[in-house]
């Protein structure tokens, strides 16, 4: 669990997928205390390229307080460099060992 700007992040350990130096994992963003957004949580599917220090987010699903999906988006962006001292770097430190 980590918190940045009133958003809490939860790593779903049971969702970790490992293969060819790439780790896939679901992360939940809890927006309960962030009143600037209409959704209460987001589920994100991250891919972490441990050796290359890169990541991308493939899926984002935003849900309301009752768990209903408000929107769902597949992304096909190239991996980006992981910036130090961000949630992405913390995620890499946690899953890449």
C-alpha cells in the first residue's frame, strides 16, 4: 500500500504474471479521499520491464462507489522510462527482484 496526493494504491499480489523479464500486475487506485474525480477507484494493469527500467499501463477501468464500471480503456502505448520517486518506481522496486 502506498499513498500519493490522497490516492491510495494497492498491489494485487495474486495477479502477478512473470515472463521474459516482464511483469504484469493489477494495481488498484483508491480515490475515496480525492473528491476531484467522479470515480472512487481505478484498476490498472501495469507491465514492468525490470531490466530496462520501463513500464506501461495497458488497461484502466474506473469504477463508482458501488463497484460499477464507469469506463474501460485499453491502451497500446510504447513503454516509458520509470521516473525515480514515483508510484511507478515503487511498484518496480516491489515486484522486480
